[in-house]
């Protein structure tokens, strides 16, 4: 199965990359470690039980949702804790 949307960038051709593609690469490089830590810390494992491109998208959205919910809960807990201690 060949996907026409995939572009392979070789190391010796980095001068030909447009700024938009470079920005996309940097953003992806910033997100990959977060997904890896979420999988390891929450013992999800590297196995994606959902199939195909749609499964990959659902897995990424689930990781992002869990990560953001954890940040929201941490912020809420700290906010309530500071209010409780100042009363």
C-alpha cells in the first residue's frame, strides 16, 4: 500500500525544505516525546489496537485528550488547594 501524501526528506536535501515544512517537522518533533511519555507513564504500551489510518488518528486524539485532561485536573486541584489554604 503506497501513500502519495508521504514525503521523505533526505539529510543532504535539507536546504530545499520550505519554512512551512520545517515548522511542521519541528512541531512533530516536539509532540512525539509527549506521546511516548504518555504511553510509558500510563502503561498503555506501544500497541495500537485500532486498525489503519483512522485508528492512528483516534489513538493520537485519545492521547491528546488524556494529556490535556490531566493538565486541567492538575490546575483545578492546585487552584482549589490554594483557596482552601488561604481561607
